[in-house]
C-alpha cells in the first residue's frame, strides 16, 4: 500500500470507461472487453486438454488467437493514448525539438549468460567544463566514450584507456571519490566493482572487493554521502544470474539476491556495512538511488526491486537506516527518476514498471492472493515526512507501457521539470513488431505531462533502456543520449539553444 492518501481527483471509473493518461476519456468498447475475456479463457484452457490430434489442432489455433488478441489490445491501447494526447499537445506553449546526430555504435545482444544491461554516466575528464558521456558495452563489446568537439559529438574512447571487451560492463557511475575536485568512475564489469581514480586526466584502476553471492551479479551502482563526512559511499543493486532466472518469481527465497552497502574509508578502500546499517535487502534489484526525502541533513535511499515493493529507507545518522512503509504494491519496478516536479522544495519520485504491454495474467507468476500486483507506472508526490500521494493519472503519466530507465530535466527551459522514459522488452516478441516509441513527457503549467516524442523528434522504437541527460554544447538546453539493447546509441541535440 502507498504511504500517502490517493489524490481525491483520481476516482475509479466504471468498467467501460477509464482515465486516459493524457487527459481525456478513453472508451473501452464492449467488443474489446469481450475479446480480452475470450483470450484469457483460451489461455487458461491451453495445456489442460489431452494431446489428441484434434486437440493439438485446437491448441495451435488457440495460441494463434491468443497472440492475435494480445496484439489487437496493444495496438488499440497505443491508439487511444495517442488520440487523447492531442488536445494537451496543441495547448503546449513550447515543445522542445531535437536534431539527431549519428553515432557509429550499436549494442548487440548475444543472448549469453549475461544480462543485456546498459548503463551510462556524464563526467568531465579534464575539468574543462566539456562533458563526456561514458556508455557501457554489452558482452564482448568495447565501452564507448563520447565528447563534444568542433560542434560535433565524437568518439574519444581510444584515447582514454578505459574501455574493455573482457565480459560485459553493466553500469558506470561518476563521483569524486577522494574529494580532489575531479570526476572518478565506478564500473561494474561482470562480477567486479572497479574504481578508476582520475589523476590529471589519467585513470588508475583499483579493484574493490565485494561480498557477492555466487548466484548474483552486481547490476547497477549509485553513490551518496550517508554520514556527511564529505566522501561518497556506495550502494550496489544485485540481480540473480541469467541462467538461474525464473520469470514472475515473487516468493522463492532462493531466487533473491542481497544488495550491498559500502562505506568509504577515505583511502580508496571501502567497508561492507550492509548488515550493520539496517540496509540489508534481498530481492533482485535493477536500480537504487540516494535522495534526501525529508529535507533533513542526511540522504535517504530508494530501492527499486523486481517482483517486490519499492522500498524506502530513512537515514537516522551514525550510519544507521530505518525501513519505512513501502512506496508501492508488488510490481516489476525497473526504473526511478527523482526531481522536484511541483517546485515545493522536496523531491518527487517516478517509477517505471511492466505496464500493460504484457497481459497481467502472464505476469502474476507465483504471487499470492494477498500480494496485490501493480503493473502501472507511478508518479508519487512528496508531501513531506515520508508521505507520498499517487498523482499518476491526474498528471497524465499513466501510459503503462513496458518501461526501463527514466530521468527528469527541463528540456524547454520553462521552469518545469519534464520526464523522459525509455521502453520495450527485448524478450517480448510483440515488441519486435509493435514497439513503443519511448516517452518524452513535457510538463505544462498545470502540472500535467504531455507526450511530445514524435513532435520533438526523439521517438525511439528500439529496445530502449537508459536515457542520459547531458548539455554537450553548454547552451543550457539539455540534450539526450538513448542507450538501446540490441540497437544503436542515439544522440539528440536540443535545438533550443539555436
């Protein structure tokens, strides 16, 4: 359950009319509802019948009908979202546009025993104010480093000695680990956490030992100064190895992996304080993020697990945390964005999820009756003191498509934070044909988010995973880098500064 009351304007409608995420009503025709009921009935029968020749024919027909019904529902839902968005799109005073600059790099998914996880970060190698973007490579592929030179985004990877093709690089994170004023890097390569210390533009590698379970891989890393000593500490989100993964597993304790907390010893070494800090948590986790939720003197922590509830921890000081009420019901939470969307001085939270691209009955797995499953996106307004209000539908963010990484930024410089969300599931066959575009959601003056990716020129019908926000040319208009599983790295320069 949510820790705060539902917004009073978000009322449930009857079963024939539901709230369009873009503002207007969206009709669910009786024929569509009847079609879904029939598809669900067919799916429940498939596999129970005896394998006679006539039953085998019926089973094949049933599977075809099941697939056709799912495709019809997906196309219908996408059309409804697009139609309902037009009114608010027309009312937007400023729609940001972007120009794509081609980059000669494509991630390739080899379907090995490594997850197709792609991370990225913005850093400044030389402290010259010109940002670089580090993009992690898939298994057997080099990493990529982009910079802005002579009014163009260029590949500077080979000059830095940071890339590797030894296994997969799952994530990268920039931080100043030694407080010397320049950007250092944390990299996750296969089972290893590597620290690259920046010494006058030359990076020195330090391997950081971690207490990693044999069944787990470190999938992402974040940092925050949890004890206010000035030095960043580390949180590692872990996931079960791909060869051991079972879909829709909510309750098997052997399927869970333990996340890791490391305290900075100020000498390029770290101490594991997972148990002592109260941050011990076991569940497959895609992302976690430090954020000061209650605006006190300490950063808190949001943990975004798969097949569980989003967890939030209050920092009590003295390297101790207290787990607060979960932010959500059980879901397939896959991304988190943090930002003050309403300008009230505290950070609000967006959470991506599996959405309705895949029917709910295919996602329920081993969930019990007392474990309500939420498959929708969630935008949670921070009301203070760890109380949040769900404003997803009211704000127009409830697109409920399969989504991964997300970020807040003000793309049109109107003073309101906007939201970018990348989408599609590489192992869902329908997304190979009917891919979602990825969403660029521009916030209007009324707190409503409007989908503009088509008009803005940033539609991305690939298997998008990680968006990176960066101002390459220092014109104060945020640019975008899209990282796609089994697809190209795409760079979009914001036209606002022209």
